C-alpha cells in the first residue's frame, strides 16, 4: 500500500510540479516503481533509434519533434516536408503517431521518412510515453 501511495505521489509530482527539464523529469521517473516507469524507460531506449534524424529542439535530417502533440503534420517551420506529409491533414496524437510509426510509408504514402517502423505495441507505447514526458506533457501511461 505504501509503495502505491509513493507511486501516485511521484506521478502527481511529475504532473503538477513547477517546470523542470526533461532530464530532471526522467531522473524522477527512474525512482518510481510500477509499469509506467518501465514504459518510459523502454521508450527512452527506443528513442535512440530516432535521434540520428530527429531532435526535440531543432530540425535535423527529419523535423523537430518540438510541440509534436496537437501539431498538424507537415507544418513545423523551417523543415521541407514531402507533399504527401503536408497534404495529409493529420494531427499528431497518440493514435496517429502509433499508426504512423508502425508503418510510416504505408500510413502516409510518399513520406520522406525512411524508417521501416516499430512493430511491437509495447515499444510504440513506450516511445510515445517517453516523448510526452520529454516534451513536457502530462505524465500518463499509454495504452
């Protein structure tokens, strides 16, 4: 029971604390116990595949992931997207990201993204949970 209370307090602290860096948030998550912690840590591991092309602060080979959730696909300033991406009309959220990251070239035919995809649901959920936390969004378990 005490462990569960500690987990709830820790997650609430992440959600309602004064703004801190994403590195500090991840450090706090590592001290928690429970499935959410494992999901975020798995996501951090999976994100390493993304880092060669994407950043949470600037454009690289791929567009920045800054303000990703709620953003319309193909609209981040300063990045040259494919016509398919700019015309897709997709708004990024957990559902659309999961579909795209599972099979990018099937979900948006003509995308410039040259990534075969992530097949395992647990890895997709982990990556999205990690991105949400890293981008300063509410700490919730992805399902």
